[in-house]
C-alpha cells in the first residue's frame, strides 16, 4: 500500500522540476523580450541613486529622470566617439608594424625546434601578404598548380571530362562563373541595414524601459508588492529593498573600480611609452583604458580580454621584450591591488553571493543569453539569492549561491560531535563563550545540540550506543567549559572573602556507555558545596539522564550565587520528596528536555508537594511550545511555582526567587 504523503512529495518534486524547465525554456526562447527588459532594469538600478539624490535636492521626479538620462547619454556618446576615433587610428597604423611582426615571428622560430620552419614560413607569408596583391595571386596560383599536379598523380582525371578552358587550374580558368545582377544590391543593402539597426533597436528599447522604470519606479514598486506579497507586505518590502540596495551598490562599486582601473591603465601605458620607447608614445593608450573599463563588467572573461590587447600591441609594435614585460608587470600589479584591496573595500557585502556562484551564474546566463547574459549574470543571481532568503520555497537558492551559509552554531557543534572532533568542538564552545556569554552559549549551542541528539535517537537515526557516546563527549566538553569560564570570569562581589578550600566538583552523569566520564564523589546526605553562606538549590531530572548535563550547566552558572545539589535519578518520586524536605533547599528545579518528560515532571511535583515541601518549585522546559499557557496551567495544578523555557530565563528566575526569600529557607 502506497504512502499518500510520499506520493504527494513526489508529485510536488516533479512539478517543481517542470516549472524550472519551463522557466528556463521561456527565458531562452523569449530572450528578445527579456534581454532588453533585464538591461533596462539594470540601467534603472544604476541610475536610481542619482535620481533620488536630485529629488532630495528639490528637483521634480520627471526633471530629475530627464537630467540623469541626458547625462548618461552624453557620457556614453563621448565614450563611443572616443573608442571609434581610436579604433580608426589603430587600423590605419597596423600596416606600419608589419616589420616588427615578421622579426618577432622569425626570432621565435629560431628559439624553437620542430616548428621553426613553419614559423619562418609564417613570417614570410605575413610579409608577402602585406606587400602586394600580385605576389599573393602568383603564390596562390603556384600552390594551386602544385596541389593540382599532386592530386592528378593520385587520382588521374579521365580524358575529355573537363574543358581545358575551364579546368580550374588557375584563376584565369575557373570551373564555374556566375554573374551578379545589380538588382541584388537592394537586398544586400537591406541585410546590412538589418545588421546595423538591430543593436540600435535593442539599445532604444533598453532606453525606453529604463526611462519608464525610473519615472514610475514608486508606482511599479507598490504594484509589485501588492501582487507578490499575498498579504505579507513586510517580507516583500524587505526583499525588494534588499535586492535593489544590493544591486545598486554592486553596480556603483563596480563602475568605480572599473573606471579607476581603466584610468590607471591608460596613465601607466603612457608612462611606459614615454620612458621605454624611442617615439615616447604607446599606441592608443586611451583606447585600451576605455576598453578595459567596459570589458571588466563581464566577470572573469572581461579582465583577461582587456589585458590581451595592450600585451599584443606591446609585442607587435616595439622591438625586444622590455615594453611587453613592463606592460605585463603593470597589469599584474593592478589586478592584485584591484582584487585584494579595492574590490573588497568597495564591494563589502554588496552582492552576498559566493565566488563559486559567480562562476556558475556566468556559465549559465552566458549559455542562455550569450554575452549579454555574462553582463547580467551577477545582478540576476543576486535577485535569486534575495528571493531564497525571504521565500522558504526558494531557500535552496540562498543556500547554494549565498556568500554566508546560514548554519546555526548548534548544528556546527553537533556535526563536530558526530565526527568525534573533540578539538574543534571545544574551540567552537570557547569562541562562542568569549564572543557572547555563558548563558547565550547554553541556549544557542549546547542545549539545541543535546536536543538534536535526543531527536535523532528517537527517530532511529542514531543507535543507543552512538547517542550515549555523543552525550558523554558533550559532558566532557561541559566540564572543560566550566574551567574556562571560571578562569576568565571576574570574581563576583557577593563571594565571601574566605574562599572554600574544596573546589566544587562536577555532578555525576550516569551514562550507560564505557567511556571516561568525569564524576564527583558526593558525600552521602550532604550538599556538593560546603559553604553555608550560599543558598542551596536541589536539581532533579524528569525522565532522561541527558538532563543531568543541564543541571551541570545550571551549577556552573550559579557559582557565587547559589550551590546546586543533585538527587540521584534511580530514586522514586516519594523518596526524592522526602530528601528535599529533609534538606530544606531554597528552591527546587526540575529539568525537562523534550521530547517527553512533561507527565513525569508533573508527577514529581505532586510527590514533592505531597511530602510537605512548601518552597518554590521551578520547572525548566527547554524549548519552544505552541501550547505554552496550557502547559503552564497543568504544572501549576501539579504544584509548580513557575515555568521557564530557556537556560537564561531559568537562571534569571532562580536569582529572583533567591532575592525574595530569606537567607535561611523555611521548611
């Protein structure tokens, strides 16, 4: 018989997989629509801080958007004009450097073996190709004649099968000739116009989207929140604000870094050209700086491509390798400073995605949308990570791509216990105590880890032997934590001047496993402490021996304020009540570590009250409970004075009880 829950989980998993496939397919086939929309959104994120600043200065929204758009257009037009002029100069100057290219190829050919002849032939071919077209035609005809003779010897052609006038042995005797009609010029012109006007149309569409989003950004934000929130306006608003803030900060920081990089590269190339070259000029230094600024917006591929162009010019234009080595040193130095100093300082936590996520996103979006996908990969991945942070269904995205994986300290500590890594677990506890305090360490690390051990044991994920081993290991770490806390803590003012000679020892933990567990030799019928000036509290466990570890935590935290005595777990509830009445403690604390233990704790309360104890009884149920009020009413009916749900609240409640009571407890 099949399990309905399992079938529903399978159907849900298949539905989610189909949704992902359909989403990727829609992004791919409708990329002509999504790419301009994504570019417009990206441009609006980049320009929105400027628009907001102008609005704060008192400029109306429309005027602020128009002014920002005009400034952006002038900046882009100036940049493209500069690049076009520099490219024209570069193309016109390339034939002047053919001699250096030939000499570099021949020098490399001389230093290599096996391929030297090929490189030498390459140098001659480059020189001949740049020398004139007639020589090139002659070489082509000679090579064609040689190849034709060689193929004729291997595969002889039957006599009379090919006309000698059109045998294809030379350019003058082609095999097939087609006349080009002048009427096709219109179709050729249309194809060329389509190739040129396509990117211009995309740029115009991006500009329209960006202007529309900037003008109506508040209205679009409110509409998005109203549609997506489903009534949860707080979470949706926080998600949109975080995504917009992260992307805006990232784009601004990246623009600053890339612009600074391009400016320094141009200045460095000009200095290299002025100091290491005869003419005192490095060709098109401004072009390489502007090109580096633009290319570095593409992750990983852009910086490498930006470095190739000036290196190629340095190798092909200038004799020797001194200029090329200087350019290489400049680029390496700038990359090290940019990657290790400038980018971490400016970026900070602006993106919140890991380095692996950046690579994976670049590959995925590049495959999906091409070069534009590389440009948009990081901002789009930031949106996915923010979506995973606020929507539980997409939390896997935040876990996979987020920079900081949100793993609680208790789970890290529990993993170290599972791996029997005593050293790392001890380091984690000590570090958490030093950064926070002892109460926070108990509530955030130790108690959740103990509850996880109990839960995995109840679900049969851990055997009894493994659970006992983990509890014993946790008990030993708690003992070492006690020594660390007492060695680093200041002596409280309430401690008497005469310090007891005997240092209180750890409460024994009876764990049914053959492991060295630190135990104490308690004197029968007496308290573990021997100082009569400090009030005594008796601690009891409800149903599980792991609760003894929590009594040890209470005992460590109460040094100087109270002394805690522990009654053995193998006693009957009536016997426990009789001992409590005989010792007359200031209070009784019953520890409950769920799952279970509530019925035993109530019965223990009734037994203690039935034996005649009238002092405070505190039940410490460590955890979060939906029916807290009902649970507290049940404990009150059983005789408990109060109930707490955490270690820190238990400590505070004990302190308040001791302040209200007289130094000598009343029986």
